C-alpha cells in the first residue's frame, strides 16, 4: 500500500512539474514574441500613388517643408521595404513619418484637413542660422500678434517673382504650434541690402515680401 501511494505521489509530482514547465515555456514564448513584434511591426502598409494605405486607412503626403520634431516607435513597414514611424505628440491615426533613403516624409490621414499654416495655427517662430547648427537655439518669437501679422503677410498680394541678387542675410524660420506639438513647418528668411525682408517656401519655390517685424528679434 505504501509503495502504491509513493508511486502515486511521484506520478502527481511529475505531472505538476510538466505543467509548470509548460506554463513557463508559454510565458517565455509570449514575451519573446512580443519583443519581436515591437521591433518588427506586423503592420504592413502599401505604397499606392505616393500614398500610404493600411486596411481601410489612407494617408497622404504633407508638404515637404513640414517635419517631425521627435520620432516615436516603429509603426509599420511598407511593401517597398521602408519604415514607418509614429510621431511623438501626435496620434498615429492622424500622422505618420516614412523613412526612405534616410529622409523623412510626413503623411497625414485623408480624413483630416490638408495641413497648411492657417490650419496649423503657429504659436511660436524660431529664427536660427541657416546651417542648422544644433548648438544654435536661435531666437524664439512667441508674441502672437507678431506671428499673426507674419501669417497675414504670406498672401498672394505679397508674392514676388524672384529674390534680389544682393541678399545680405539668410535665416531659417521654424513655425511650431501647440495644436500640433509633434510637427514643425520650416521656411527661409532673407534680408537684402535695402532693408527688405522676404520669406521663402523653398519646396514650392514661393517667396513673399513682408515687413521687418521679425528682424527686430534677430540678435
């Protein structure tokens, strides 16, 4: 009788050990698989006529003068083997960033209004050297009246066909918005020897002559 009880106990212990090992294996495999998915997203987006498609969601490219402030985690990869990242501060259902050949390209959901400066509603302008030096924090303009004045001047009436030949100073200006905290919109500012100030969208090759309100902030 004691031998039978001993055999029964050994059998039960063996079964328990096997169950514990099975549970440990399942947990380990789950954690390991989760790690792979976080670094190699299962989502696959299709590039279609320069747009990005994922299931029933369509993302269209934003003007090239918009860029992401900080990239988040990898969101997906495309059928053309490019990586797609989330943008810190923005919802992935609204904006994504495609990395192709080392260059960033922003996309927005088709359900949203096309992003423009009027939709963007800038709340600050950063003016800094054209070489983009990391150490150069530049000058920040946060006076909303000045910002709104600059936006009003970027209209068809103030467009110029070409910039003057004698440009004395070139700066980058970066528009930021509390409405879109993860995105910046970049333009270029020129100042000529006659004291005229211009803002240029180098991607659309459009320039506007504006007043000198931004020049007062340059150190």
